C-alpha cells in the first residue's frame, strides 16, 4: 500500500516530468480534454494518478516515469556540465522546461569534442554506464595530424602506459581508408585519454567525435546541436544491460 501511495502524482506534474511540457502547458492540455488516463478523458489537472497508469496525449502514449532520457549530438564549443560560470553548457541547447527536470550529462565530452551525449536525470542508470567496473565500450571517430599505422593499432591493443604514468587498458584502433582517420574503442574514460594516447604516438588529435556508448549509437539523422528523446527500444536495451557493450 505504501509503495502504491508513493507512485501517486498530480496529473500536471506527471506530464511535466516527461520534460515535454511545462506545468502550465500540461494544465492547458488537460483543460482542453487532450489527456486520457486508462482510456478516460482527464479534466482535473490536480487529480492524482498512479504513475504506472496508461497516459495518452492526443492519442499518443506517454510514460508516467519521471525519468527523462535524451540523446544529444554535442557540437564543439560547449562544456559537458549542468552549469559553468564562464562557458555555455550543453544544457543551453534544450528548451527551458527541460532544464528544470534535473538533467545532467552521463559522461563528459571535452569542449572541442563532438558526438553522442546522453542527458538524463536517472542517477542509477548513469552510474551503471560510467562505473569503471562495468567497462562499457565507447567508440570514437578520430582524425590526427599524421598517418596512423599497424604499429599504433598494436600499441592500443597491448595497453599503453604513458609518460606521465597513466596506465591505459587495451583499446581498439581500427584504421580507416584515410591514413589520418580511425575508429577508437575504449572500455574506460580517463581524462583526455584518446588525445593523450595518440599524442604519445606522435600523432596529435585534430578532430574527435563519439559514435557509441554501450548499446546506444548516435542517430545519423541528428544534426550537430540537435537532440531527441531515446526510443523505448533504446531505453530498454540500456536498462536491460545492453550498456555493457
């Protein structure tokens, strides 16, 4: 009974928790009769419902789960943080109401690095993705100043100890058609790791883009700076352990 009470929330809050609408917008939807709960039109914005109920807006199902999961194609020039006193953060790319639901980046990308970034307010899921013990694979497209070769791939595969003492786990370096391009696979995420590893090989990085994180792949149709909600299938894979890579 206690658990059931814990799942009861005001309808306008349930809608706002999805991040798709502000509380004011949610109340307008409800007043207009556009919201149904378990098939019945809901009229009271302050009515309380079990978050496990079946909610629809304009006939489209929505989840009562207060957690939000967003795929962002991070552009260069923004920091992966919730706030920064000197520089714009990735959250500035989101509408205002989404900035109020406690989203944070699940893993960081350097300011000048582009690509896949997961934004969520689901702390346990983010912890599983980022825990060093989980070794979630992440892949990156990289372009360097120089020509990559088999010796570089072998050095990555063997694991590297850098001049500053950083010990790197074995990693993948897949050579591409252009000699200055490759796909790197890491099972850890130490500070500036790819840049430091390639600098140690005498081939500094000039461009870096994250392509995947565990089971999650950057949507090729998502332009730089654009975002979308994860699909139910993507979220199910992350939650079921597909994040293990």
